[in-house]
């Protein structure tokens, strides 16, 4: 089973990405389980149509117990079905790289990991081409792929993307712009599987 960890700040549409990736994997005849943060008034909800073949489990948004809860859930998920992929929405206060380390140190067999993913809104007020806050730097350093909302006409994202590569020269960036149609979720899933391209 391959684990796909998707982190990022609240409001960065992590849940949408989890289910978009899940839908694409189902279309590719994969068995998928999604662990998402349970919806409440303060948490992201998705308006996407979710393929009914995705097995969805909700976890509580309690950062101090999330990793332990996830590790405890993994054997049950393994018994439930031979899933090809487990998609995990990571709470915004936990770097997904730390979650990966905890799972690896737990000694589970037959697990692999997709590149660690972080959703980053490059239009956040405190992020620009000259400064990236420390908490954002930590997420960038621990990520292998950054999903960045960036439209070609915007100059700010170009400067921010340049800064991202200064923080982590090895990170890959998937740029997307809502409604642009330039890059699809299929492109993103290909990027998870094929690690050759630095940006897409």
C-alpha cells in the first residue's frame, strides 16, 4: 500500500486534493482509502463528487494525538482491504514529513510512500518574493512536492516560487490555476508516480 500524505494550511483545499487524487486513482482501477479530517464548522469541506469506490474514514483534528491515531488505524485499514493507496489529509499544524517519519519508525511492512505533498497558497498575505515565514519554510523543507496556486498572469507567485526553490532546491512544484485547464489532476497523479520533472 502506498501512503500519500497531503499537508498544508487550513483553507488550502487539502480535502479537495485528497478526493480529486482518489477519483483519478479509482479511474485508473486502483483501490483507494482516504483518511480525512472530520468536517466541522471550522474545517474544510469538499464540494467535489466523491467516487463511491473510495473508502472514506474520518479522523479527529487533534494534532497532539493525530499521529498515534493514524498509526493505530493502519492495521485495521490493512485488514479491511488490499488498498493500493491510502490518501491522508494531515492537520495544518503538523508537517507531513513528521507524520511520515512516525509511520516509518512504527515498523509496518508492505508500505511505500508517495512524495510528501504540501498545499501552499502563494497569495497568502505574509508570503512574498522576499520573505517566507518560518512555519512555511518548515513545510517547504519537509515537502517533496508543493502544490501551488499560481496563475501565469500573476507576478507575485513567480517571485514566491523562486523563493521556494531557494528554501528547498530539490522540491517539485505543481502549479495550478483554478479554471485554467492547463494542468489536470491526471497530470498531478502522473507527477506523484513519475519523479523526473521538477515543475509542471
